[in-house]
C-alpha cells in the first residue's frame, strides 16, 4: 500500500475509518463487480488469493485451485497446505491473461467441449443463467444438449458450458 495513503488512514478518526470500511464493503459486494471477476474464473483454475491471516502487517498472495463458486464467495484449495479457503471474489487476483476482454479469444483458450467429450453417468458442472454453479450427473446425451440431473431439478445443457467435475 502507498505510504502516504497508509499515513492518511492512521490519522483518520474511528468514525471515518468505519465509514470508509462500509463504502469499501459495498463496493466489494457489488454484483456487477462480482460478475466481472467470475467471467475470468472457472472450476479447476489456478489463481492467486490474499492471505489476510498471515502473521505480520503485509498481506501475502498464495496460490490455489478454484474448487467451488457461489453467489458472493469462492472456495480455493491452497496449493501449499491443501486447506480450503472460502473467500470473497475481491480477494482473488484475476489471472494476467484474462484481464482484457480482447484476450478472451486468444489461441491459448481451451477448446469448447463437444458431444463426444461426455458420457451418461459423468459428473459435470455448469453455471445457470443466474451464475449459480450447478453440479449433477449426465443422464442422457441428446443431439445438441445433455440432460443433467441435479439435486433439485433436471436441466438440458449445451455441451459448450459443461465442465467435468473432478473429485478431490
């Protein structure tokens, strides 16, 4: 953090700090901001995240793998300790290669899944139209979609948005 900013925060009153923390919390939990971060993330992706529990004043960045994505929080498995962290999306560093939308169509992007990539009985995940991650089992392979049985209901899902679930 910039030393002049830190000095200004140290001079602020408790009320001013509380007001600032409230504004920051609202900004970090803004759904539009969360959606922008989630657009660059997927299950199984390696990311860096802020470890605010580390001893000392400096926050550390740790590496991990995305294992779950919910409405306001993401779960990451730490590479070093194998512990899982449930974090706000604001604690995730967006991977450098995905910061600009013009790079989204880069040749490094993995190929979109197709019908032949899936079989009946496969465990899969996908995001519904409300950006909620759904996990289920493929019960039928159709011409353009897979019928997926989730706990709460059945879904017909395009192969392009399905992802295989890897149990850890």
